C-alpha cells in the first residue's frame, strides 16, 4: 500500500472507448492516452495490491471534459499493461452528495457508480436529478445513464419536465439524440401511474410515449382526463402538450368499454363552477 499526499494526482488509467471528445456525461470517451486527473484535500491512497485508488476530502476526478465530484472517490483498475492501467469503475460517495458535470449536462444524487467498460452511470439517492438544457428528470430512488444506448432511466417516483410541462410515473425512460456534441431529449416513455399535467388538464394512464419534437403524448390504459370537475374516461388518449388539446380514443380490439368513451360533465355553476370541458372524445371501433 502506498499513499500520496493531498493535491493533484494524474494517473495513466485508460478506459476502453472510442477516441472522441464529448460534452455529455461520457467519462469513458477521450483519447486512449488521456489520463484521469484526481484531486483531493485529505489525501489520495493508492492500494496497489487491491488495484484501487481512494481520494478523500472534496475529491474530484476529471477526464475528457467530464468531472465527478464527491467526498470520497474510488477508482478501480486492472494491473498496468504496456505502461498504462485499465480503469474499470469509479465509485463516488459523500455526506454532501455527488455530482457529475460536463459542459452540457449535470447529474447529482447521494452516490454514483460509473462502469467505464459498459459506459453506464448509475446514480442513487432520495433525490437524483439529471439536467440538460431545459430538460429536467428527477427520481427518488435511482437513475441510470446509458451512453452507448443514448438513454436515461429514472426509477421510483420519477418526473420529467420540459418547458414547464411535467410528466410523472414510476419509471421514465428518456431517449437522446446528439445535436452537435450535446444530448437533447427526443422521446420520453413512461410506465405505471403515469400523470401528465397541462395548463388545462390532468391526464392519467398506465403508460405513455411523449415525442418532444411534435409535443404529442400518446397515453394508453385506463385513461382519465380531468379538467376542473369534468372527467373523460377511455382506453387511449392523444395529448398535444403544445396546444393543450386532448383527444380521448378507444383502442380497437382491446377496449374494455365496448368501443365507447365515457364523459362526466358537471353543469356550469352560477358563480364558481368549472368551465365546460373542451376535450374531444372519439371512438375508433368499427
């Protein structure tokens, strides 16, 4: 065992990845000759027999434009080959939480594990947050970031927010596409206890797919659209998140409602009643 004093420590720890710089949260990218630089206030411990480097006290590790901040960082590696070690995994923990930052994205929580061979980042905690531009995804359990598959998965009580519009569910999958060298969310898939809130409606369903570019959300399974005291029930709905227009549909061949939709419209109250619903119910059964 050998310990280094507090300060910066550059390691020739190499990740298996394509040689391309990135502004996403891809710590595995970069030239294969690029070292990871580790800094800490309270010392850096190098356990050569255990093949691990431990940095403590305001620690951070930087490589390829991505920085991981934590109280304690543990870098696991394979024994050197051709003068360089192979970095396998980076663990981050701390009483003040952890943060992974690039020029365009941020993810934070209570603890993180970065599998560099598979380019998968797992962040856990009571509140895990992913931020990219105007897109925000949160979870009270765990979030996974898959660089190769270009997606993030939030588990627990999850929420996705885009330009003030919110979607909540027990599981949310966000799929990215690259614009330049940054990620933008192109599609969101939600499962179990799905709720979308617009300026006028609250829509509930079993699952949903939201196309960010078109603003159209398709919701399926036990759909309920509520506006004030009015409610519409059906098998499927199309929600235009940009215009606020909701279309209630039946799903041919799978409808539990006999090919019909059902609406409960409360009468207009003289003083403080709800306005009549503007949602449209449409049956597609034949």
